[in-house]
C-alpha cells in the first residue's frame, strides 16, 4: 500500500544532486504542488528528465529560473527562453533528445531493457559517441535507458494501494516515468479507497508507487 504524505514531506525526498523525472507536456500533467514544494525547498544540482522545460512561470520552468538544475534531459526548450539563455551562457547542461527516443529510453529503463535501437539521429551529430548497428541493411543507433532517483508523477485518480488513473492528454510521460525511478511520488487529484477503481481502468499498477500526495 502506498503511503499518503504531504507535499512538503514528498519534496524532502528530493535531495541535492539527484536525477528527477517529472511528468508533463508544457506543464499539462505536471504535479504542480510537488514542483512548488521543491522550489520552496531550494533543492539544487538536480538533473531533470522531462519532455520539456515548460514556461518560465509554470511547471518545471520555475525550477530552471531558480537555477535548481545542473542538467536537463528534454526533447525541446523553445517555450522557456531562460533555459536557452542558461545553456548558451554555459550555466546549464542541456541534453536534447528526440521526443520519441526520450520516451523509449525511459520505457526501456522501466521494462528492464538494455536500450533501444532507433534510426533517429543516424547521419547527424546525434550519433557522436554512440554505438551504431546495421540490421537488414539499415543503420540504427543504440540509445541507452534513462533512470531516475525520484519520479514526480501527476494522476487524476489513485486508490490507497497506489493504483493510478490518468486523464486524457495529461497522461503523457507519467505512466512511463512511474516505472523508471527508484522512488515514485504521485500527486493525485483524487485519492479513493481500495476497490473504488475498476481493475480495467488501472493505467499504472500500485506496485510502482511509493507515496501519494493529495493534489
């Protein structure tokens, strides 16, 4: 059974220097209360794994502005000018990963795979330093799994066993990230009793979830 804790208690589990996955797509599906608590806590030298860095005043973008990341692994940064400014100034290490490749690298970590093969990036600077394999006459890059110390996930509904239901586009990276971190903390809009979620509705089983926070 997942333990229900406060947002402040959850943020305390994110410590300096950790790698943190945060669900969301331009802030949609991001656990805002948890992000705000990490902001208030002032945790620093974090490595972020997220689809993007949102906006300067929203989602993980606020943590970029407050300089709490030393590195971000994301698919794009175009909606947050501060990310680009820090990158160009040499203040932030930005690892840009194609969106599909990012999702699959997270999935491969959660599913216990050694990596994925993708043609994306072949013949471009992306292939530098990576192993390339030729299969049936086509070249692929071996992309390695991405794991995290902590995943901060947003769910529409959770039961007290940690079984999760996501809502529409807010699902995005959240289910993948819930499989790929040592500790998974879920901010749920609704927390219900065990048995109130139909098993057919469960999108992430409770076995992956360590802590629940009332969103």
